[in-house]
């Protein structure tokens, strides 16, 4: 019997619901979702992350199919979804009270649910009337249609602006060993290579108890692949990841996630694989304790230069 790991991760449903160019939920897609969610449950994951745009809503339908096949999954998982991106016609951000209502009703219908645990504003909309949308969100909170509100891909100024109108519970950002600008923002301050990542974003969330979530925490398998990478810098990092994994008797995924989780911001990875065996590989990150020297070695390999 495989051990159960106490692991703080979120399962990302972007991969469910068939291919992006022809999404669907047939028998194969329903079985895939069922296997993935059962594996996620087994390793202790209790939250599913989805969005109204994922596979044009078919990711939600795949989740619902898995819940119908195994009702214990519905009882186990909390649901986090997102609204605010409109892909039909002219691609645009659309964060209005009307779009919020339409999106939420669609999500609830596809998921076969009566409430959403966490609703994220999906990327910043320069045209958003934050006061109007904030009021609509507060009404939904009061009605208990949603349990909490968060954002995705927003910096500290945007967080402060939204927080005037609605309490924020989470901020989902692209953070990983490969997407390490959030560390560069601290390390490279006051140097010629100062990065564009807003150095106040992480601290703002930490100081206010806003959960920091990381999408694409494995960089699409950039450092976990078995085949050599064409980019010399990526290849050297991949080799180091695999060497550490071999030394610690864990999968490479565990090393990459352990690097992210060692950061004091208590970053929660959102893993999007549909393969049960890879979900288990990710779960083994909790077996890994990276020494400070190992953490910095990985970081400096990934960024391609030493710290100042």
C-alpha cells in the first residue's frame, strides 16, 4: 500500500476535458478525470483549481463526470474557479458584474454545484470598475454562493486596489524554478540586472495572510524530462535536478517542487498533470529537505549566473 502524504498542493484541472482544439467529455475523458482526481485525493490534495475558459468549459464537465462516477470525490474536494477572460470573438478581459454573474452561473451548472469555495479574478482588466465588481462579489459572499475571493497574476498595486472593495484570500502567480523572477526581485535589487517582478507582491500577500499559489510550478516538465534539453543552461539545471533526485531516491518532480516550497512564503503549487503516477511523484516533494546550499545551487543554475 502506498503511503499517504500530508501535502499542501492544489490540483489544476486545465488538462481535463480533451484537447484544446476539440474539447469534449466522452468515456475516455471522464475516466481520465476520475483517475486523476482519485490520485489527488489519495495524496491529500483537497482543492481543485479550474476556470470558465479551461477547454471552453469542458474541464468543468470532466470534473462533474468524475464526481458522478465517485460521489466521495465531490464531498472531499473544494472547488476554486476563475472568471474574467473572454476568448470568443476578440480575445479580451471582461470583468463586469454581468460577466461575473454569467460566468459563475455557467460554472455552477457545468460542475453540478450550488456554491464555489474560492473565486479568482483571472488576470487584471484595465477597464474593470473595481467598485462595481467588488460590490457584486461582496453580495455573492453574503449569499454564500462563493466562500472566498482571490486574484490571479496581479502585482501589489493591483492587490491593494481590489482589497479596497473585497477581502482577498489568494493570489495565483507563475512561480517556479524556471520562472524565478520572484527570487530575483530580492537578490538583484539595486543591481544592473534588477528584474521586472514587483518586489512588493510577495510581501504584500504574506503580511495580509493572502495565500500565494503557483501555476505551472514544474515549468511543463522543463527540468524533469528524461531527454537532454537543447538550451545549455536548461540542460545543466536538468542534470542537477536529476542528480539530486537520484541521491535522495525521489522523482525529479519532487526536487523541483521542494525548491519552490522551501521559500518562506508558503507557496502552494497548482499541479496540472492528468497522470496519476506523476501526481504521486509530485507528492513526494514532502520527503525532500533541500539544504540551503542545494537550494541556491539550483537557483543559480536556473538563472544562469551567480548571485551578486
